């Protein structure tokens, strides 16, 4: 919703200021200038990105419209799930986790936390490392190195999409100049026309420069930064899981292990200690 509001604000303020100053809105409607700029930008994106990035780029707009799903409620659910898993492992041993991590979609424990379970990427991430525990892996430092590598790989893949959008934004002002130059070339071919005709042609050419800068800094650039923020929120979610897992592997009690993860969170999504304590205190025994 914010992206729509932001776009409306950009359009209304820019066009309102132009019209309010006496400008004619019709001069700004130059479809062929837009075709040159946006078409060249789309072509450059096709040239510079592999198919998987382009596919992810198309899907990312839906994600951007919804915004990051990593909020306080989601973290409370995550910490509650981890607490339940660690409590089970502490009371019955790590092997008790095996039935849950092998088929998490059928696990009665995971089904108590539908928000987490519906995201198969993070669910598989967690289950892979819990599976290592059931196989007897207890060296926290070795596991930490592996987790860091995987998180870096996730982050790199996510940032490829935002980088692609940012590269488009970086190129739009230059493509606007290309459109403007082509407009000037067209104008020079009509140099014998009266001043009012030349003025209209020159104005149309300058719309190319204006449009390229506006598209870059008013729309595409902010979209790229929005995608960066979402990918960083996803990375923070994985790092929270990592901190809790490592604390559990080092032998801490379940309440302490999830506290390690809670303290890594940004203030705007971090539930306080009392909220976590009350939430896990209300969990039914496994």
C-alpha cells in the first residue's frame, strides 16, 4: 500500500508543481520518448541478467506491495517454535526431533505454528540443521561456519534482484539523455519551421531528460531500496534462527537459547522479554 501512496505523491507533487507554475500538461505526454527510455531499460535488463533473476524480479513486485512479513508477531511465533523444539530435545534427547524434522508438514509440533510452517524456505533451513543434531553433530563452531555460508548464499541471491532494479535506475537518466538527443536530432530536421513549432519539438525532446531522471529517482530507485530492505529483513530472520540454534548446541536451557536470538533482532520487531516469557509459558506440553 505504501508503494502506491508514494507513487501518487510523486506524481501529484511533480505534475501539480508544473501545472501550478503555468505549464501545459500536454507537452509532457510524449509516448515515443517513454518508449525509447523504458524499452531500452527493459532491453538492458534482459541483456544483463540471467533468466532466474528476471523471473524473481517479476515476482518481487508482489512482495514489495505486501512489504516484509517479518514483524513482532512472526518473531514471537518463531521463538515459540524454537522453544518447543529445544524443550523437546532437552527432555527426550535430540533423537526425539527426528520424526518432526523428517516430515515437518505432518508434524503436530510444526502445525501449531502455521505462519512459520507455511514458509517452506525457512522451514527447510531449520529442519536441515536440526537433522544434523539428530545425527550427532554438536560442534557449534563448525555448524556456525556452515550456517553463515548458507545465509550469505540466500542473501546474495536476494540482492541480485535488488541490484538488477538498482542498475535499471542508474541507467535511466542516461537513457533519458539518449531520448532527448534523438528529439533534438528530429528537431534539427525541422529547423525551417516557425518558432512555435520548434519550441514544441524542443520541449518534447527535453521531456526525455526529465522522464529519465523522474523514473530513476522517483520510482525505480526507491523500488530497489525497498527490495534491499526486504532482503535484509529476511537475512535477520535467518540470523535469529542461527543464534538460537547455536545457543542450544552449546547446552543452554531453551529459555536462554531463544533469548540469544531475541537479542539479535532490530528494536522495531523485537518482542520484549516479558512478551516472550508469557507466550512460551502458555505453550502446551509437547
